[in-house]
C-alpha cells in the first residue's frame, strides 16, 4: 500500500530551481526554441530596465501564433501572461494549487523576497502528491 501524500508539503520541496530566464526583447520563436530545448512550458522574463518580472508560457505563444502574429518579430514582452501570481517557498502545495486553479494557469514563479528562486507547475504538484519520479 502506498503512502498517502502530504498535501501540506511546501512549494520549496516540489519546485524546480533551474529556471529558464529570457529577456523582454527575445522573439516568440527564440522563447519557444529555448523552452523546447529545456523541455519546459514556461520561461521567466526579466526586464533589467524596469526590474520587472513576468512569465511567458506555451499558451501565450500559441495564442499569439493563432492570432496570425509573426514569431520571428514579436517580442516576448508583448505577450506575457497577465496578472502574474507569485508563490513563496513557504506556501503549501495546496495553496499553490488553489492559486493556479483560481487564476486559470499552470505555472507560478517562486520568489523569496525580491529574488526569483524557482518555478512550480501543476505537473510538479501532481508528482509531489503522487510521489512519482520524473521520467529520465
């Protein structure tokens, strides 16, 4: 019989600390290529001019391309997910799942103070709750 997962485990225990960071002027194609190479569905965008942090997801890229926009000229900064919600490493997985459900998104940027320390996805939460190891 398998152990019942602790739904109160913390984000820090399930998040990825290897974050794909991209700049605001990268094109959608560049973002998609880097996301594909890393096998991730999102990237954190940091704008050094404004100290702003945002997230672009595969869904954001899909919407832009579906609208007929050019992946080779459209800048990431124009297609970021709106209403970004940040998690902290101390949040429980339940809190992260609730924030994702309420917001209708699948990724949260994890910050500790002003520093980006990770990313957590629905997949990370499901893996933690089911204790299934990542595929090789």
